[in-house]
């Protein structure tokens, strides 16, 4: 509905003002339209001689002068409809359908753009919704765009614009303002934009301005250039590349013409050529060219092919296909779209992405900084085969003692070096790194520039340096120290020793035939990480493996978080002993623990947690696995395999209330004593998987013995073969007051004593299904006691042999 009649009616109520108002309004309209014509002509740089109406000339005008000529009817007070109607009386119909198009509507389009162009290096699927209000020669419109790229990241825009159709020169003029948000790279940028456009029968022109705001740059990554790290003197030198993106302001423009001919007219084919220019201080300027051809192969399907080129994004070809919905803009899309008035429904053409090219800046000759001190790392070099001077890369020291006396953050001992006797007995300082260099071993250190920095090799040797026959302990750790890349052989004391420290790292270390413990840790705190650490053959003479100060890994006291990744094998004492920890966690889930000599695994009085996985032991002296006292949690994950254990296979004794001992699967073969001894249990003991126990020849002890306990013992499935009694529980003092429960199946065969013997017992006992075969004594013997015994499923007992 037009508002002019309403204004006219209101003004007619005021005598003498209505006519004056109409006259002034008409003058303002004529002035506005004249100004837009002049602006368009000046902007495009072409003569408007063609705008003069047919049959009217100016004999005073020179060649190339700007001439505007009009008939008297140009100044008549007419509406746009009247002028178009008058024009259509004397010319061929244009099919603009003005009457039908006035009002509200919504246009939509969905594209897919294949290929790269300025501002992006991936395909794009833009979606756009354009609500509009078209009234007479004026059009207001909004736009909302979403443009996900082929990598799933999103850009978007919103805009508001105005278009005006000047029917005196049959040309559309428009302008719009935009807000853009682009997260299509790894950084989110924002920008404001402005777009200007004009469309006519013979030529079109567009121009856009882009102004980013807010955070306009971001560092994507920094990295050390491969092969650039090197030593110089006592320093570590490297080259660094910084990769960043910067949102750039700029502008672009294009001018286009329709392609003449029947085919071009039928499909509204238009060709465009233009430029783009983006710039920002400190970033290479972008000047580029762009050409584009668009066509409507169907009324609702548009295709385009675009070529572009510049020094940053290179030469690219992009192909686009779009589905269009006109929303009532055209009565006859195949005609009205290309009519002068129908060009009011053109799409604003501007970049979907904020132009933010990637830059790479190389900084050469940087020095690695120690984050603990804020100063360059001091590296002292040691080589027992050459040098005996100042500890520089060019002239290394001969001993570690010399390097420590000179002051060092890092002591780097070169491949093939051997330090013996007292020279092999080293006490590290707090924060110090003792590193052995050899190809195949990587040393990563923290720096102020990078959280992890790979040191270069000082030589091409492949053999780890050796600490041989150290007097006493070979390496004594300090707080926040690092030991890596050594073979420690035959020290008279322990291979690695620590007492009262906080935090340490050990990696790529082999410890062989230590005179005491392979690794001996006392009262430690914080985090201690052992990676690719191999301990073999701690050699002390063993009488009692638990009490003898000789284990592959011994941890006594403290509350540290200890992680061990490596192998512990064939120590003469226990393979692992954890004693008296007050908290923390000893994580051995990545440790391979195996032995066919020496002792087994012992945990005593631990308040902290201890976790093992896939322990394999054979021919052990004393008990295979011993857990005594403590209220921590001790877990054996995976399968625990014990063969020919000469003590108890598993001994669990004195676990306090709140303590938990847990096994997944337990497999025991050729046992030489009680398979599982459960004594004085105050906490919980759980066997979650399958428990298989096979006795050795001539063994008369029980497969499972449960005594003097107030806690809870739970099994899933039990399979016992051979030995004395299958399961024995009870005591002369009637002290079993806890519970013993088997949730799965109990299979017992070929035992010489009772299959199940419950003697003078007060515990609560529950079995599910029971099968007893090849018995040589009672299948089930219950002798005295005040406890509750229940069998909840079938019980099968076959005759003896």
C-alpha cells in the first residue's frame, strides 16, 4: 500500500500547504535522482551521453563532454508506475511486472563453490536468506548468510541494504552495510563491510569495502625448523618458524556486460572482470585480478565460473552451482530477471570469507632458554675419548665431575664414553640433567620457547655411554633432576638411588647386575617417571627376599606418584618391593615383570595404591606374590602367571580394614606350597576373573587356605587340581568371622584331602555351583563352627579313584 495518498489526504486538511508540499517534494525527488545519475557517471568513468532521450541533442557540447538531456516530461510530477506505463506504450514490453512485485517477500539461495579463491583454500556451501520490501522504485532488503566450508568450519554475514530504480535512465543503484564473522580457519575474525552496485541493460558495476576489527591477527603455531638445532660453545642454537594469520582490510570491484545473442539472452549470461586489493602493515600486500561468467541454465539454477590470481593465493579456478528462490520478485523469471526493473532482485556479490592469509616468519640463530632460570641453558659436554678442556661443544671435559664443577644445567656425555669407579659414581644437583648421547635416543627438554624441545646429537655414535663398576651407588637423583641415555653396569651399591627428593625423570637407562637394588627410592614425593627403563639381575645374596635390601625396584616410604614403563627381571631378591608408603600411587601397569630366579613381588604396609599388570614369575625363592598389612589398594590387572613358586603362590596377610587386594585372572602351575593363603584379612580381597591352581607332584598343602579373618573374600570361578585339601578354612581359635564367597563355579579335582574343609569356623560361607571329582577323601567336610554355610546351586561329588 502506498503512503502517498495518505499524506495527500492529511495535507489537504491544511489549506494552502498541500500544493506547496507536493511541489517541494517533487523538487527534492528530481534533485536526488539527478545527484545519483551524476554520482554513477563519475564513479564508473563513462559518458552519460547514452542517457539522453532519443531525438534531443545539444549542439554546444564538445566530444566526450558529460551531457544530460531530458524531455519536459522528466520534470513532470509522475509516479514510477505512470512513467513505466508511458514508456511501455512506445517500447517493447520489458516484463518487469512492477505491479505484482510491490510488497514484502523473501529470496533464498543455496550454493556450492568448488575450488579455491582469494581468502580461502577449500570449497564452500553458502546459504543466504534475503527478506525485502519493494515499494514503487524503492527496495529495502536484509541478508543473513551462513557459509560452512568443506572442512566443517563456518563463516557468516548479516547485512542491510537499499536499492533504487531510476526509470528515467532504466538503472538500479544500491548500497548495503555488512557485518562478517569468520571461523573457517583456526581463528575467529570479524569485520564491517560496505557494498555499492549499479545494474542496467548494457553494463553492471560492483564495489566492496572490507574493514576487519577487534583481534585481527593470531599465531597459529611456532616450530623449530627441522635440522636447525645445533650446539655452539655451551649453548643450544636453533631456527624458529612462526605461522600466523592476519585479517586484512581491502576493497574489490568488477564491471560486467551481458553476452549478446540468442543463447546469451535466453540464459542471461553475463561476463565480469575486476580486481581486488588487500593490505596491512607488516603483511605482504595483495593485488589480484578476477574474471567471472555467470548464467542461468534454468530459471532457478545459476552457474558461474571464476578465475583469479595474485602472489599470495596464486592462480585459482572456482566453479559454483546455486539453487535460487525468487520469493515473488519475478512474475516471469526467464524474462523479468534480466529486465531493467527486474535487476532490483540481484544478489550482492562479496567475499564470503574474511581475507586472512597465512604468513611464515623465520627467526634464525635463537638460543634455547631454561624456563627455570629465564637464562640460556648452559651445556657442559663430556667425552672420555677426546678433549679435556673447557666443556664446550668444540672441546669437551673428560669427566662428569669436571662438568659439575664448572656449573651446568645439562651435562651431555657423548656416545661411546665409559666412566669407571669413582668417576661412575655421580650425585646430581637439583634441576640438573645428566644425558647420554647416542643416535636412536631422543632427549626432549622444556624451554621458554617450547614445552618440548628436541636436543641435537653431539656425535654420530650409536652406543650408550656406560657407568661401569661405580663405587657405591651409581647415580643419586636430586629433586627435579633427569637421568637419560646410560648403561649402568655392576655398581657395588644400587644402580639409581634417591632419598627425600621431589620429582625426577629417568628414561632410556639399562641397569645390569647392581650389587644392591637396581633402583632404590626412599621417602620420595611428587612425580617420578621411569620410561624405557630396564633392570636386570640385582645380585645381593638373598636369605629373606622381603627383608633383604635387594630388589629390582624398591620403594620405601613417601607418597609419590611413580610410573614405571620398562622391564624388571631376574633380580636375586624381589623383583619389586613396595614398603610403607604413606600415600600416592605406584603404577606398574606398563612394566614387564618376569623372573625365573630370585624372589617375587612384595607389598608391605602400604597406605598408598599399587597397580601391577600381567606379572609372570617362575622358580621364585619364597612367596610369589606377597601383600602384607596396609590399607591401600593393591591391584593385579590382566593375567598373573606363577610357575614353580617354592613359597606360597599368593600370600595375603594382615590387610587392614579399608584395604583392598584385587586380582583379575590368576594362573598358577606346579605350586610347591599353599596356592593362596588368606590370613588375618580385615579389608577386602577379590578375585574377579578365573582362578586356576595346579599343584606340583607330591604336594599335600591346600589350594586355598582362609584363616583368622574378619574381612570379605570373594572369588568368581575357581579351578583347583591336585594337592592336599582343595579349599580349607577355619582355625582352632574359631577366629574366622568374615565372609568367604564364590559367585561362579568351583571345580575341584584330584585332591588328596577334603575337597572343601570347613573347620571350627564362624565365617559366613557361600558357594554357588560346586563340582568335586576324583576325590581321595571327603568331598565336603564341615567340622564344628558357628558360621553360616550355604550352597546356592547344584553340588556334584563323584567317587574317589
